[in-house]
């Protein structure tokens, strides 16, 4: 029984003491953390109230002071209070001034004028009790002080009083303003911060300056007493030092309070909350820890009693059974459960008892039988020893038994495997093998086996066992017990070691895995947020804070859209709080690729994010919360827009080229064909895309095209081949470049190709081939002479006429080498003539290699390269020996040959010029067409953008009440409209470089009249403009000048109630320039008015625009109104920008 109690007490102490210590430590940390949070929460509530109350006080003071000043000024200027003959008329006038001032500012409830005795002279609101103001402290303070601001906390009204003075500066009356203070009290009574049981109070020193009194109307019966000055100062000092102050409230309840002074009105803001609410988390934590300790204690006691009974009950039975055997009671038997660890030992005891009983019976009969019984007992004992040794040998834990003489008396194989211990070893031999967790040797006195020899019991002591032979370390958990005799003297010790290296390795791996998981979460580029089912944020990684700009918050989920700035993808509509992705995931929903927009004070530019969410469930499938993963896709959004723009540009390029561009898939079907290809194929694109070559072309052509495509798909190389197709019965030839079209994984997805129509080139080559055949078979010798005068190529007839066998014998020789020397000078003269005239013809005597001669007619024709440079000449040689014998025939032949030669030369030149002109004209038409389309699109977009700006200015001006600001918006809108009108004219004009200025000015003037709502019956207009066309650089300044001058006339010339006329004229002058005039017959400008030094932005703009037009401006001002005249000659050699 004593062993049971001791062992149970030991187990309970080991289990409860660490838990109690950890609970105390956790409670202390959490208590301080909760106090810090409560302080920050109250501090935030107090500071926000203090700043907002001070701002509200200053705002109302400034607002009421402005109205008071304006009203007092009007009363003073009118001398209504100083009139010695004051009568009811003056009083009525004062009342009208007060009512008008009150009507100008609806936020003021009443304006009251009182004399110095407190009698009411006039009030703007008869319903308010103005008569009572004369007896208030506000009135008394306002008679001699300027602009005294105060508040009636019972009526929740602002009061501002100011004295009214006569011309001598004497205070003769008081004007007082009354305004509603509901906004002030809404700020003060906002429940944010103090909670349900706390409150925010405004304090001010009492009249005796020893106590503070409450200002916000709380009855004294609730509080019982007022705070002293010392108490308030102590609270204020504690708040300034960043501490929560604990004091006793008037109802003896424990409270937490912060105090902040508001110096301007000499108030003190006190924010307090009951401890039971502010520190409720600490109270709940203390209660939870106490319950955990009680539950743990009960469980530990139950477990200890059960565990000790499991151990001590079989030992007690064996002890009593052994005592019975010792006392000679051998007729008893042990009945232990077969599953018990002591079942084998109990059976052995039973066998031993049976043997002893038999031995005792047999000893009474004969010694021999007794000897046999003893032998049988020895055999049985050996079996028992073998059984015990087998148990020890098969144990996985190491068992070491030592005596008090430092000798190991027993160790099992597991122990010998761990430390190499044997019976002959001493315990001191293994002392140095044990290390602590820092790999330092454990002192002998701290070893479990040494402590057990001292009578201590050691449980689960973890050490490192070092093997000096192999250098390996292993973690072991050691239990040690002393071996006691019957007198409880220590006879030795038993130490059991268990290898926990694998467990330690698993624990280390688990720690590394947790650290790695934490590092992965914090290093993720995607934001990760986890919340429980109650909407509390429990995980918020660094990427989430970086993307959202705001970290985790303790606010309620319905406030999250405002805190984090969550909007729909239109960037304007707030995201519903109930539809937040984290809340939907916490409700069990799964969502993928949900896009939303984030914009708050930390991310003012905003960001698009892509969100996916999943619910979190435990192993039983119960919902525990949700998580969302999101990433910043702003750049991807911009990339998509850029990709869309690039795609549009690519489509424009594909559609604007004259070459055929197509795409086929792996099966050979067309998936894309541009407009040029559709024109070549003679079919709409819809009839081509999706078709196969076999569906579009004859079998032979389709088979060739398919083989070419298959070769490209096989080797993967880009190839350029000549292909032919038949459309509308005509064969067309193309130079096609085809390559592999690959998908995003690099796999072949089809073929992309560009085909250039080379039918004209093929036809030209064919014609050239025919011409070459004609040259080779003609009887006339033809040779090409390079720019150095040497033969470059010759035809067979040229070689044969000159008596040579091979062309190589002649190529490289000077062309006049074969002419007889007496006529060499004639050849040189003819060559010079050819260089000057392009052609020369002469007759000469030519010598053959065999020294024979023949008469030849030689024609030289000059040739030029495409750039116009000299590129050589053609030499035509004809044997005219026979013609010399027949003069008549020779004359006719000569004329024919000369004419033929001239025609051939002219044909060559003409064909060259025609081809070149056709090519240049086609290129120019294409360029002009593209430029015209581009300019029209640019003017269209500029016009649209300017109209958008004008609309935005119009929308903004709708919310502006001040006339001067509204006028600025109207002028800016007119300037923008004048520019938009010009681009609209350019967009619809046939000639994009010139604009019809007459039509533009008529529309511009009409637009200005409409913007000012000016009726033509009140102010008429006359526009006289010559038929003139200006470019954009001249039309824009002209339009802006006319806009400014006409606007000035409409604003200032006719505001005296008289109508008139505005004339606008633009004419050419006699010097090649232009004269622009804007003339009105209004009231004119003041004398000595210098428009160049005025602060008017419009006239400054007119002067700057005149300089841009390279012109001069003059002002004619007289009885007939105002006339601005600008003489200008637009610059054509440079571009000028206006600087404003």
C-alpha cells in the first residue's frame, strides 16, 4: 500500500508540476499581451476622438466666425445700429440682413443681435428662445471679447458671440450665432473603443479649480462625485507614458481609463472601460487554465493509481506467495492472468511449490527419494533461470545490474550491444560514454546508475551514448531503480536503457519539416490567408501583406472590404463582405480563379488579384475553416492588354501585306488565311479556312503541296520553294517560305507560310530565255562591253563573224581591238558619241585572225544601271561585205537596221521606264492609302479623347457653385471643344493636310455662343472669312485665338444689359500674309488697358499663340467697342509649341 501511494504520488507530481509551471508562464505572457492590446485599442479610440473633436470644434469656430464677421460687416457698413433716429425701418433692415446671412449658410440654426443689456434686437429664427441668451455666460463673455465659441451640452448646440462696434470702436451690441452640434456628439458617443460598458467623457475644471465637472450632460446622481484635479492630472500623465491607469469608478467597479487634453477649448477627454469587459480575455484565460489544471490532476491521479496497481499487484501476490512458501504452506497455488508479464514467473513458482511439496513428502520416506527430489528441483531451477535469461536476452531494452562494489553483475545482449558491458566490467568503465544533449560528458554523480545506488529512482532521463570505438552516438532513455534488501538497504541498482535514436530522428525531421513549411509559406510569391469558421484570421503570410498592403486585422469580417479596399474588377464597385473569398471558403465553398481589385491607402495605384479558395476539414470531414491563395495579376492584366494590342497590330500587318500568309494544322487544313491570300485563291476566307489543299486545287497541284508540307513536318526545317496553283483557269507561281508552327510546349502544331507571287518574274525569265535563244541563233554579232571597254559576253554569231572558234578567245579584249588600225580613231570617236548620246553607229574594216578583213556595220548602245550610273554598252556587229557589192540593197538594209536598232533601244528604255513607274506608283498609292487611314484614325481618336475631356469638365462643373471656378471650367471646356472641332473637320476632310478654315470658324463661333447660352437675338454674330485652307499647325492657334477673343466679348462686352454684335473676319493681305480680326460693339475695355501685362490666362494665351503664328497683335479700343487684329504669316520651316 505504501508503494502504491508513493509511486502514484511520484507520477502525479511529475505530470502536474511541469504543466502548472507552463500554465503560469503562458498566463503571464498572455496577460501582458492582452493588456497591451487593450491599451492600444483604448488609445486608438481616445486619440481618434480627441483629434476629431478638436477638428470639429475648430471647423465650427471658423465657420461661425466667418458668418459672424460677414454679418457684422454688413451691419457696421449700413450704420443701422448707430443711427440716432433708429426706428422700425432700421430694425427691419437689421432683421433682413440677419435672415439673409442665415439663409446663406443653412448649417446655422439662428443669428441673434442683442444690445449690451441682453435685449434682442433681431433674430433669424423666432422659434428659438433668443430672449434667454442675454442671461447666459456666453453673452457676458462676448460683450468685450472677440469671437467667443462655446457649447450648450444640454441643448447640443454651438454658440459663437462677437461684439459689434461703432465707428469709434465702442462695443454697442453683440451678435450671436447658434448651430447644431449633432456631429460633435456623434463623435463623442461613438461606441468604438470603450465597448458596451465603457464611455467617453468630456471634462473641464470646475469653478473652484479643485474638481472636474462633466460637460456632456450626465446627471451627477449617477456618478456621486466629480474627479479631482490631481486624479485627472495623474490619468493624463499615465496616458502620456503609455500605461493603462486602474482606478475605482464611482460605483466601485474596477475600470481602465485613458485621458487626453484638448487644449483649445480647455477640455479633457476621458475614455474608460470596465475591467470585466476590457480584460475579459485574461479572466477567461485564468478560468480556462484552472479548469485545465483540475482536469489534468484528476486524470493524473486516476492514471497513477491504475498504473501502480498494474505494477504492484502481481508483485504483492508473489511476495505473499513467497512468504507462504517460507512458512511452509506449500498447498497454495498462484492464479495469474496468462497475459500478465508475471505469468511465467507465477507458473514457475507453482511448479516450485509442487516440487517442494513432493520433496517434503518424499523426505519423510527415504533419503534417496529426497535426493531425487532435490535433483528435480535443481533442474527446475535451471529451467527458471533459463527462462529469465531468455526474457532478458530477448528484450530490446538494455538491462544492466550492478552492486555497491562498482561491479556489473548482470547485463543482457542489448546492453552489451549498446555499451559493450560484460560481467567482469566495472560500472566506472562506462561512465565516460554518456554525454548530455550538448555532447558534454555527464558527471558520475548525475548518471542514472549512480543515482540509483544512492537510493534515487530515475525515470526517462535522455542522454547521448557515445561509442568510443566507432565514434557513433545514439540517444537513449534511461530508467534506474535501486535494489533494496528486506531492510531497505541498497544492495545494487538496475538500469534499463531504451534506444530512442529513431524517435529523435523523427522529431528532428518533423521540426525541419515544420521549419521548411514555414519558410515555404513566408517565401511564397502568392498570398496565403487562413481563417477559422468564425472569421478569425489565423495565418497571414508576408506575400499576402505585401500584395494587400495591409496586414492581418482583428476587425469583424464585414469591415474587411473597407480595411483592405476590395472592389470588383471595374475598380469602383465595393466587394460585398459576405461574398469575400475567405468567408466563402470558411463556409465550405471551393472557388477558382476569382478576380478582384485591391486599392487602399497603402496601395494607392491598386492591384488586380486572382484568388482561389478551399475549405479546411479535419480527418472526420468536419469544417474547420478555409484558406485562400491569391497572386498579383496586375502585370498579367497589363500584359494581356499589351498582347491584345500586339495581336491587333499583327492582324493589321498580316491584312495589309500583299503576300499570302496562311496557317495549316498538322492534318493540312487551313486555319488562317489573310485577305491577300483570299484574293489570290479567288474565294472568301470563310470558304478557305477549314478546307484541305485537295478541296481547293487539282489533284496534281494538291499532291505537290501536301508533299512539301510533309517534308517540313518531318525534318522540322524552314524551307523556301517555288509552288504553282491554278485559280480561275490561270496558273500562278509563288515563292513560298514555310516553317513549323509550335505550341507553348514546343511541339509541332502545324505549318505557317508566306507566299510571294512571282508570276511576273517567271514570265520575265521566260521572255528573257526566249531573248537569249534569239541572241544565240541570230546571224548578227552581239557583244556586251563592260564599263572598262572590254568584251564581257559575246554570242556565237559575234565569234563566227570575227573568225574565232571560242568566245573565250575574245572575252577580255578591248572591243576596238579587232578594228583595222587606220579606223581605230573612228571607233574611239564613235565610243565618245555613244557615251554622250547613248548610241553610236559606224562602219569599219575588221581584221580576222587569219588577216582577212570584212566590212562591218558596228552599233554601240549605252546601258545604265537602275541607279542611273553607266553600266557598259552593247556592240552589234553585222557583216556588210555583200551589201557593199549591192549599193542599193545596202542602203535599204542600212536604213532598216538603223531603224530596228533604234526601236530596240527605245523599246528597252521604254520598258524599263514603264516598269519603274508602275512600281513607284504602286508603292506610292499603298503608302498614301496607309497614311490617309492612319491620319484619319489619329484625328478620330484625338477628337474622341477631347470630347471625353470636355464631358468630364462638364460633369465636374455641375458640382461647382462658385462662379469664378465655374467660369474657369467653362473656358477650359471651350478650348478643348475648339480643338475637338478641328480634329473632327480633319477626320471628315478629303485633304488631311489642309482644312477649310471658313467652315471651321463658323462652327467654332456657333459652339462658343451655345456654351455661354447666348441668344443670337441678344448678341448677333457675323463671320467673314475668305476661301482659305490652313494646315493643322496654323488652324489650331487660329481656332484657340478666336475661341478666347469671342469668349471674352460674350463675357465682358455685353454684361451691362445692352445687346450687340460680334464680328469675326479672316482675309489675305497684299503681302502674302493674313489678317484676323475679332470686333465687338460692346462697352469696350478700360482706358490705359495693357493686354500684354494682364493676369488673364485667356489674353496671355492669345499673345503666345500670336507669336506661334509669327504674327503681331494690336488692340483697338474706343466708343465702338473692342477690336483685336492679328497680322500673321505662318512659319513653314519649323514647328512651334505653345507655352502656358
